[in-house]
C-alpha cells in the first residue's frame, strides 16, 4: 500500500480529478456562452476519466514520499494491530511480521465504505464510493444512495457528464449544515438540469431487474431503475481488526474513537487519534490539522490556538463553500443581523466567463458590524471562501469590504457587492 490514504487513492484527490476531467471534457464551464448542447468531446468514456487520474495520483504519491524522506519520517507497508498498549504488530504484504514499540501512538486509520446487508456489492453495476473512481464504463443512468457530501459530489459530477442521476436520501432534507438559501439555489439548479431526488424514505432493497438494470425499492414503495447504483451512505472507522481491546479502548457503533477535542488523546492518554477515525468533520483539510495538534501535544510542544472557524468545501457541480454561521444559526442565537447577496452575473468577471449562476451571501451583525458568515455557490467558491475566512477569524467588520479595493475584474468583487448590499439595508 502506498502512502496517502483515502485522500490520495480513492477519495479527495480522485474525486476532484474526476470532477476536473468531467468539467473540461464536457465543456461545462463554457456552456453559459455557447449553450447547453456545447461539448468539448462528444463521446466520453471511462478511459477518458481514468487517464488524468493515473497521472495525478502518481504525482501526489511522489510529493508525499519526498516529504517523508526530507523530514526523516520512516515508513513501512503493512497492516498494524495493537498487541498491548505499547506495541503494535505489523504484518507486511509478504506475510512477515514485526513488532514495533512506542511511547506514544497516533491512530489515523481512517474509514472504509459502509456496506449494508441488503446491497450486493459483488455486482459490477453496484459500486461504493471507493470503487467509483475506477468505474468500468459510463452508465446512461445512475442511482446515488446517500445525499451526504460524497453522494452529492458524485451525483452532480455524473450529471455534468449527461448521466441521468437519481439521488435517494432517507431524510427529507440534505446537507443541513449549509445555509438553506444556498441549498435552495443548489436544488433549483440540479432539478433544472434533470437530477431527480427521492427524499424522505430509506432503501428497502436493491436487486437486479429482468432488463439487467438495478432496481431500488424504497420503504414507502417508490422504485428507481437505473443502469448502475452508487452507494454513498456512510463510512465506518477502520478499527475492526486494530486490536484496540488490548489497550482498553473501544469504539462507537460506526467504529469511531472518542478523543479529547483539545489534545486528540483517547481515553488511554498515550494513544492519540485524528482524522476520519474520530468522525465529524471528516475532511482531509481538518484531518491534517488534527494530526499536527496531536503531534505537538505528544512531543510537548505548545499547542497552536484553534481558529474559531474553518471552511467547508463541497466540490459538487456547482461547487459550494461556506465559513462561519448560517442564517439559521444566527437566528437561533437571536443575533440582530443583516444579509447581503451578490450574484456572479453582477460581476464583470462573471460576465466575461459567461456565468449565469452562482451567488455569494454574507451575514453581518447589525450591532458590531462584524462578519458572521459567508456562503458561496458557484464557480471558484472553494477558493473565494478564504477571503471571508481570513476576515472572519481576524474579527473583521463590513467596513473591510466597503473600504478595500479588489482586483477588477474578478469574482472576488462579489465580496464588495454583497457587503454593499448588506450595508444598504443596515440601520445607519
Ligand atoms: C469520495 C471522497 C471525497 C472526499 N473529498 C474531500 C474533499 O474534497 N476535501 C476534503 O478535505 N476531504 C475530502 N474527503 C475526506 C478525506 O479523504 C478524509 O477526510 C481524509 O482522507 C482522512 O484522512 P485520514 O488520514 O484520517 O484517513 P485515510 O485517508 O482513510 O487514511 C488512512 C490510512 O490508514 C491505512 N490503514 C487503515 N488501517 C490500517 C492498519 N490497521 N494498519 C496500517 N494502516 C492502516 C489505510 O489503508 C489508509 O491508507 C473525501 C473523502 C471521500 C471518500
């Protein structure tokens, strides 16, 4: 096994590479100008998707291996399991075993896709979120089970490739941590391009229909029939065979470890845990930071203060990014606030790029003028958000956006437009 984990091999980087390939080959970004039927490549196959992936992954692994080497970090390939609180047994791919002793340990084993008993994953037309990066062919229709971040990202990437996508989610809503106005805009755009949603009922069974397609029946009796099914409803901590019981540690039902949120120590003080194995937010960005804090604590270095807000990026098509409080949270906290909205088509850059959609919403306190949250949907959202993040964590106010000059023409100008929109409504 090569270094890099799910992030490099089956999760973050592969899904984002697939997204980039899909957007480039489909001509997605140019459709605002040339129309919905515009395509860069008429027939897109799975080989087109995998070509770019291979090159990107090789590069990522090279960079990581070089960083390990440069920083004097020894690596070995093998499966580790605790044999007692201070020793792990590592079984190498050739079957040889080696015991390693340590004063302190960091468990960062991540997760594996959750496989429920009523879905047959040996069927080549039924894939989980690790398998989809090597999708054997591009189907004409796809069911995506689970409207979490991963399910929504893949659903919209395949939809951009003209695959007819149906999303199934047991709850009546999805991505509840995102501002509702952004989700309303998102759903509107997805419905407009034909993505179907079957919300509010869990999957009862998944079987092969007589015509060879995958037939999914929901508990409330609704059915969905598509060429392929992608199951993205949850992941489990990869702790089942880790020998945690030999250290007096146990996990929750999803295989996750509990930690002290300040130091990342588990109940056994010399064993730390970070990344997806400790659960929410389960992002590569936050996992790296957790690992750094745990390492600082383990080696007695001063702990860096945790920033108040970190951004979320959802690399769907269109992408969404958010930092700080949503309008719902602000209202729940009874803060007197005002919102400002900028549509990307109001910026000159957006016009040049042919962007018909995309918006930025900013929320400010009426009392202190402080920025409380930024929510963006559309091209470049995951990059643009960092301006808002900086102002938010530095406790900046609306005046920053009103008084500063932004490069022109840029999408970042949306910050000024949204701030002015809020300023116009604020009591002065
Ligand atoms: C489809 C998808 C898309 C994603 N997109 C994003 C994104 O856009 N942005 C973002 O920030 N995050 C994203 N994530 C989340 C991100 O990939 C994870 O948060 C990140 O990989 C977690 O890192 P980790 O080190 O905790 O675990 P992992 O990356 O899962 O790494 C764990 C490693 O430990 C190894 N391992 C497991 N058990 C053992 C053992 N017993 N002995 C030895 N080794 C073991 C595994 O083989 C693996 O290599 C995505 C995830 C998925 C699945």
